[in-house]
């Protein structure tokens, strides 16, 4: 077995059995589990709450009873008329609210009477029902037949797209853009969390060996370049393993939890994605992680002890955080100038460009250019890092990142 494979295997096997890797994997799975089963968890804590008792007093001639349908959160008591008796029940907290519906100048007017203010969700639900009731009431005032009224209420606009630019590749539908935006958001979250975990891991791994002087004995028989590449490959393999575990658990949840509703939802999203988009998303995800691992290995060679790892990692973590927040800002509007700028920056393009590819109408050259910049940056960073690593890995200095780099250049040139 080659020295490269030996070092990579040693790193992989030691880290995959470590408590930190197991704990982080469990935390990610727990976080995903909470998201998947949030409704059940919420029911566990709020299941004992009784449904809100709400009396409906309709003083109009319109039939609105079909709109007020009881559910687990609210129970509607309809066809009530004695206001004074109902108000007494509200004061005695035997009734939560009264909704009095009247006609004012041809428009529906609703008065909600409470003793204890309603919850925000209940307020929003009642207001939505009342808005719909107002529309129904307005239609009924037109003296239309039931079929005509139903036709108006059920009317939908059929929308088609026509692009006059014959050189364009064709615009995406709203469903395709929404699916692309959703997947891009997931890719951006994966990049952020994996970089946060494994950037620190590779830096502290090298810093630990260097601080304990084990590096000096190790490099007697192993070239620094081989050590550098083995560390990157081992941590990358570890990241892919954790990613694979999370994906497998998600697929199991999606297939068997909630009667397969999540699986059907995921299938509908994937069906709107093109093969090209999936390839781009995977490439940007993997290449961005590789770029940060190269930077992390270089940072690890600069520090003299593991306690200094957090200091040198700060710039890279800040860039990652900025990219993450820029991605979040693009969820509302992915066509802004800041999104376009950050989609070309190698350290943030992995989080931003998949969103532009999936949620906007851009040409073929735009993602290719961003991908080309990212690959070129990785090549340059790799060549520079592997050259600098040979000189910095056995050099001990103090100060900030810039000062450490100056010290290494001064000592080794």
C-alpha cells in the first residue's frame, strides 16, 4: 500500500470512529428529523390544547355556513343569534370568540368579540375565512345563478410564456424555477454546514500533528506533498461519507414517513429539474468543498499549535457566512446584482450559482464561466498551497495569518 493510501486510510478510519464525527452526524440527523416530523412534535406539546370555540352569528341573507368548517384548532358553532347570551359565555370563558357578520352598504362586515385575545394563528385563519366570505357575499349580491357564482369563484387564469428572442434557450416555468430554488437552497445549506465542520477538522488535524512535533518525525519518511494530498483526500472522503449517511436517512424518511408524502413532494420537485442542473449542483457542491479543504490544509500548516486554528480560520468562515446570507437574500429575488456578483466569486459561487441556474433564465455560458473560475481557482490554490506547505509545515511562528505567511517566506527564502 502506498504512503498516500496509508495516510488517507489512517485519517479516515480514525476520524470516522471519533466522537466528534459521530456527534455531528447525529446532530444533523436529529435536525433533519425535527424538520420532517415537526407537525408530530408540535402536536406532542400542544395536543392537549382544546379547539377554540367560536360562535358564528350571521345576520345577512347569504349562506356562508360552508366556509366555516371546524378542524382540530377551531370549532365553529353556527346559526347562533342571542348575542347577549353568547357574550356572557365569552366572559365566563365558556366560549372563546363571537364572529358577528352583518351587511354594511352592500359589503360584508365582521366583528370579532373576545375576552382573551385569540392566538396569532387562529386570528389569521379567521381573517382568511372572512375575506373569502366577503368575496362570496359580493358575488351572491349580483343575483347570479349558483352555477354562475361557482364559475366566477373557481375562475383561474391560464398563463403561457412566449419568448420573442429566437436565440434564447427558452424560459423556465414558474414550477421549474421554484424547484430549482428549493434544491439550490438545500445545496447552499449543505455547503455551509460541511465547510463549517470539515474546514475546521482538516486545519486542527494538521495543527495537532504540528503542535505535538509528530509532523517532524512523519515527514522523515513521507514527502510534504504526499502528506498534504492525503489529508485533503481523507477529509473529503469523510465528508462524502457523512453526506451519504444523511441522504440515505432522508430517503428512508421520505419513503416511509407520513405515508410517503415527502417522497411524492421530492419526486415532483426532481421531475421539474433538468439533468444539466443536477450535474451543475453536484459539481459546485464538491468543488467548493475541495477548495475550502485546500485552504484549510494550508491554514493548518501555518499555525504552531492547535489553539491558534480558530484564529486563522476566521477569514474563511466569514467569507462562508457572507455567502450564506447572500444566498438567503436571493431566495426572495435571485436576479439582484449582488447575487450576480457573488455567483462568480469562487468561495461563494457554490452557494449562489446553483440558485441562478435553477431559478433564473440565464445562458449556457454564465454557469460555465463561473465553474471555470472555480476550477481555475482550485488549481491555482492547490499549486500554491502544495508549494507553500512544504515550507510552512515545519516552520513555527506567532502572530496573525499575514505575519505567519511573512515569517515563512522570510525563513525559507
